[in-house]
C-alpha cells in the first residue's frame, strides 16, 4: 500500500470518528452538508480524497474542536500536494469530481468565474461536456464514467435558475472559437450561451478580439462568495482562503470584467461566432 493511500485511510478514519462522536449517521451528515450520502462513504472508506474545503465543512457540521480541525486540514492539504494526488483523484472518477464542485457551489450566493480556455461548466451543453470529459479522461487515465459525469454537470446547472444566487462569467472571445468539439456541437453550445445570457441573475461577459486584454489570461479561476478562490491547474485543484489571495483574484476578475462586452454586445459576439461556424461547416 502506498503512503498516499495509507494517509487517506487515516484521514477517513478520523473524520468518521468525528461523525460518530457527534451521533450522526452518514446520511445525517450528508443532509447537513447537502452532499450525496455516497460521498461521505467514499471519504470515510478512502475511496475519495477529501479536499481542504470538505474537511472544513465536515468539521463545522460535527462541531469539532478547532485545534483538531487545524490538524485535519493540514492532512488534507498534504494529500492534495502529494505528487500522485491528481492521478488518485481522477482515478476516483469524473462524476465524483463533479459532485465535489456541486457541493461547493451549493453553499454560494455569488459566484464569479474567469475561464481562459473553455466554456464554463455551468454553461455547457451535454454534448459539449461529453467532448470535454472524454479529453480529460484520456489525459488523466480516469475511469470511464463520462455519462455519469455529464449527468452530475447537468444537475449542477439547476442552480442557475435560483433567483437568490448571482452568477458572473467572463471569457475571452478565443474561448468561443476553441475547437474542443465538432462544428455542430459548437453551434449548439453557442445557442446555449445566447439563451443563458437572458437569465436575470446571470451576467455573461466576452472580451472581444479587438479589445486589448488587461492582463495575460494565464489560467482560469472561480471566486466563491468572498471567502474562497478555486484555481485549477493540470495537476492540482487549489482552494485559496488567504485574504491576500482572495483580494488579488478579485482585482484580476474586475480587470477582465471591465474589458468585457455584456448583454446585446456579448450576444453580438456570440452570433458572429455562430456565423463563422456556419461558414466553416459549409466549406467542409
């Protein structure tokens, strides 16, 4: 057994003991956290690596001693920093990763996303998602649960229709042109973006090609409320809580958002992309 797996087992045992001391069943805890009960089981039985955020909300739900929580968080951080952590996470399945994101989104009231390379997951069509997940599965040698991952991603999108939540997205126009799926799928994805821009609680911005970028779009990031920033890299998913980090990414988002076009202007960019896709399809 690898040291990584043993560390994951140890953390799962400690989290289970906290739940039991609080006299909660796995189902009870899942309901408090708005998780699927299967996620509690996977973490306790070392079939899924808990994120730092998972540990924080778990500890809050069972009223754990603050001193113990710090130690558990350090264990979770240590697991995420292990060399093989990305491989272990993806081998647990793409659907499980989508459930992690859904659990995080369920606790937010305001979400701001800058996406540098692809259409944000909350705005993707099922067909576009399929091509994204197939690429991810190939790169990370993940288990073949693409259909399950798509179902969870589509379930995640129900949150967009909650009028008590606010969603703000900014993408460079290059995202709309990136050929990550066949032409017909790309056209369907652009139609979806046209529809979602009409939702009253969704702000969708596009930075047109002709607009100078305020900074180099090195990577994507998401700001959850004002308390957490998620940054995805090729090998790690970082969750940043330091106030300085949050302030930095907030300024970065505001810079990109300030350069973006919105509403009718954004829809005009999307329609231009649809026209170009139509021409490419006719020429092929």
